[in-house]
C-alpha cells in the first residue's frame, strides 16, 4: 500500500507529466481556454490512462516484445473511442465543446509514455497508482491554467461571470501563447519550491 | 517460425478483443447518439423558426438544377419546409460549409413570407476552442436574426467577423450566400 501512495504522489508532483516530464502539452495548450473543458479533458485522460495502464500491465507477460507498441496503440485507442462514444451519447454539449480533442487523446504522449515506461514493466496495482497520479497531475495543471485563462480571457469561471461586463477580455490569454506563458511560470514556481525544499 | 506465429496470434487476439469491446459499446450508445441528434434537430428547428407550426422534410433538387456551386466549400444537406397550418411560410436549410478545423454544419431559417433570415444555429463544428468556436455564441449569431434577405451579407460590411477567427466567420457568411443564391435560382425558375 505504501508503494501505491508513493507512485500515486510521484505522478502529481515529482514527475508531473506536464510540468516535469513535459509530455501531453499539445492538449493542454489547445483545450485549456475554459475550466469546464479542462475538467472534462482531465477526466477523459485519467480514465484512458488508468484503463490502458491496467490492461497493458496485466498483459505484460504474454505480449511479445516485437509487437508491444502496436498492441499498446490498439488498447489505448479502444479506450479513447469508448470515452468518445459515451460522451457523445450521454454528454452531447460537452462532447461538442471538446470537439476533435477527445479522439486526439490517442496520441497524447502521457498515455503512451506511461504504457511503455511503466505499465509494461510493473504489476497491475502499481501501474494503476501511477496512471491515476499521472492523470490527476495532468488534470490539476490543465485546470490551473484554465482558471487563469478563462478569468482573464473571458472574465468568467465555469462560464459564470466574475469580472464586470465592461471587461473586454485579454485576447492573448485565449490564444495558445497565453497557455505557453502560464506553463512556463508554473514550471518556474514548481522548480523554485522544490529547490527550496531540498535545501 | 515459432515466434512469428506467437506474435501474429497475440496481435490478432488483442485486436479481436478490442473490436468486440468497441462493438458492444457502440451497440449501447448508438441509439442514444442517434436520438440526441434527432431531438436536437427538432428542437433547433422550432427554436430558430418559432412562427412555424410544423416542418416537412423536402427532397433536395439535383444540384444541376441551378448553377449553385456545390463542393467542398459549401453543400446543401437537407431542406425543411416550414408551415403554419397549410400556408408555407419559409424554409430551414441544413448546410455544410468548410471552416478552419473541418466541416461546419448549420441550420439557416428563411422566412419567405417576410423575406427575412430568421436566424441560424450551428449544429456541428470542429473549430478552435475559444476562437472559432465562438461562432456558436449569441454575440455572433444575433447578427443574423431577422435580417432582410436584400442585405449584402458581406464580411465587415454588414457582418462583423470574430476577432481571431476570420476563416470561421467567412465560412458562415459563405453558407448564407449559398442559401441566398439557391433561393434566387428557385425564384427565377
């Protein structure tokens, strides 16, 4: 159980996928304009990561080395398609807002990287802990970016207006450069904090 | 020889299982997805054309009937006749137009009685979230509410483009022009 927590926390802070491993950044840049999209994207990515890691880890002994990558891709794309179909059926407005980025979870590097580097080598439970940590770490970062971008870009949070109507909105925050800048600031802050802690 | 058989076999089994799983999920969700889009269409028809009491699907005339430029940029998908009792009061067009991220499908309601565009509704799009996706906002769509058909329908003349989303705005204007051309062709014949 200790190990479970260790790997779970590892994904959130020490090896945060976005701020530390620098993977999965494309979807962070693209989707993080509104908090609602961030939460949905985070949930979808976490679901796909956890399910694929669990399946890949449980098959790790029977999968021949030569075809492991194609098999990972089949597993990941299966779960992504399931998420896409379920969202279309039961959450049509959200699925519409996310558009192309749900199917694109297939090529999200976080999932592939965790499958190759972790799940294919470790037991099932630990792989699930790792995937859960990675998914939640991703969700936290993308939401933290989304909060700032939606607040300054549209003057609202979760489509609920917070700033006065006269606020015109910062175009810069709506464009991907806004997300780039925020990612940079967050990385700097995280590095600063962890350096101070180790001193 | 032996490893090859094992590789092929494992890959085949994994793919079969994945396909079976997807087929099952598809079976469950298919009905809900279809119902959603049907319901959405009905609701949208009523919403953009409140004056009409019911809608009748009309089969589309063949593209060669007019010299309407059909193609990748613009296509007429479905046509509904709006009726109040027995009088025909207008049309709702379902059209596709090429946006920035793919095809945009939208409904355009035309009142032939008042010679006005009643409004439009975006059904599907893959535009950039936060920029092109603003074509669905009322701020943009209200420009088309009760707009006389004799207006020019030109970007930055009578239609304000969305900042940062010129291509998406152009796509919508192109759809309007396509529908207007279609109506004119029909009137001439």
